[in-house]
C-alpha cells in the first residue's frame, strides 16, 4: 500500500498573480483537470465563494505525458461539478436546478473540444456527486433536497444518464438496502460505477452498477461519510476528513480493515470532491493534488 503522491500543484507564481484553482475532476483515463480562474472573477456571498458568470476559464489537463491548457469559453452555469466526456468534451454542471414555467432549468452545459458551449442538459437538483465513465455516461448521487424534491431523476437518489441526459439506469424498487437520502462520492472501476450514499434510516452504503445490465449490488461502507474512495478488485481505499486514509479488503458482504494513516499534507483538505478511477483515489489538499492506490 502506497502513500499519497503529489501529481500537480498550482504554480506559486500563478497564485501570487491572483490565479485560483476553482473546480476540478479526474477523467476516466486518469486525467487530472483543474479549472483555473482569476481572483477578480470570484465573489463571496454569505460565506460561499462563487464564480461570476458568464465568464471564460482555463482548463489545465495533467497526464503522465505532460500538461496542456485550454480556454473554456462562455461558462454560464456554476461549475460545482466538472467531468470529461469522449471526444475532448467537458461537462460543467451546477449542483442545483430550479423548476421554471416551461420545465426544469438546464443546469449543465457540454463544451466541445474547442472550449465553446455545444449542448445544454438538465441533470436534476441537489447533485452531491457526479462522475462520467469511459463510454460517456453520467452518474449522479443526489442530496435530500433533490430526493424530496420534484425532479424525477433526483427522487431516485442515484441515477445514470447518457450524454444527452436520457436515463440509462435508476434503482428499481427494493434494489437498494434503503432509500437514498444523501449522495457522498462516486468512482469507476473498468466499466463498473460505484456510488457512495447513506439512506433515510441508518448506516451508509457503496452500490456497484454495471452498465451492461443486471441488478446492482450494495455493501456497507467502512467509513460513514467518505470524501471519496477508490475500488480495485477486492481492495479499496477510503478518505475520511477526520481520520485520513483507510485501506480495506472486501471479504464476503463487508470489509476487513488493512491499514489507517493520517494525511499529514499541507493545506486544507477539499471535503467536497475526490475521485476514484480504477483503484486509484485522487484528492486535493491546499493547492496540491494527490493520488493514492487502493
């Protein structure tokens, strides 16, 4: 079991020049993507830092082959969530959506490989976790405002859509060990998708969905509310904002703890986002991004 390795850091000269890393994601192929904006584009309202829209923003993509940048033009929805889609496309999604007189607000925009807006989508209300898979499907887990709201996709708690926003999966009656109340995090492993959530009763769960068909399967979580996690075969790593990292091995219908370790990294941990891709967990602390294997 490896310790966290730093993958990228916002250059100090950029930070001193007023540049800020606002949003980020990890693509299905392990591409780290960070949304960088000017401090002048940010405002603080009631303790929440918001991006002033519409605006242009810079996408920094980091892979083992190198780093490159692209201008994301005409961003019109707040980038609570970022995700990569096939063909060099980028999905920008706002966590919330309002119901308007003519239907639900389009709270997501797909930008083409040229950085320009190409398509608008409605992805539901109160998105707590969002991840895309290598085939371009969009997987979401919602919060209680969405579950008890009026948007049909959000009411199921967990949801899968194609890149056009059409449903490809939602849990059937009795398929889950409870009704989801709060989505926590998401990860992919090959073609499979894992969604972490807790129900309106007790416990918290990890649900595996295979897009090729068949029922989902669920396991109890060894961490009540993980910031993120990664699964690779029978091994997994979970990030808890209180205690740090937990490595575990799947045994039957549960987990056997293998090791715990505090983070001990500079900066404040991003408690909102972490991504698991094929057994590797990616997370942010301060102005640094890290990866650690299950």
